[in-house]
């Protein structure tokens, strides 16, 4: 008999029951009280609405992400800066 056939008809406790057993009233109330809704920070409008996707080498991706992270730039901002530098120095 296969393992699947042996398991047919056998059901364990439902997910709700498992969760209910793991949570106590004290833990749940503490969790709900501790995280009241914090005010959300307004996002800056960027006017970037066109998706831009391309394939690059892993080395390029690693270096690009490192530079963006270290300079605290968004990827789109870094690409725009790169384009401006390219226009100035056209190879």
C-alpha cells in the first residue's frame, strides 16, 4: 500500500485549531496592543511611470547595486545620472 493510500481518510487538526492552540489570549492581546497603526510617511512623487527592464551580467548587477546602495540612490536615479554623464562625455 502506498503512503498516500495509507493517509487517505486521516486528517489532522485544522489550521485554525493549531493556531488557536499556539496562541493564548494574553499573547494575542499583547500583540494587538503593541503595534498600533503608525502614521505612514508620504512618498515623494518621481514622475517615473515607464517600466524599464533589461538583462545584464551578474558582475554588472552586483556593482550597480553596490554603487546605488553606497550612494543611497534608487536604481532609476543612478541610471538617470549615468545617462547624463554619458551625454556629457559621449564616447
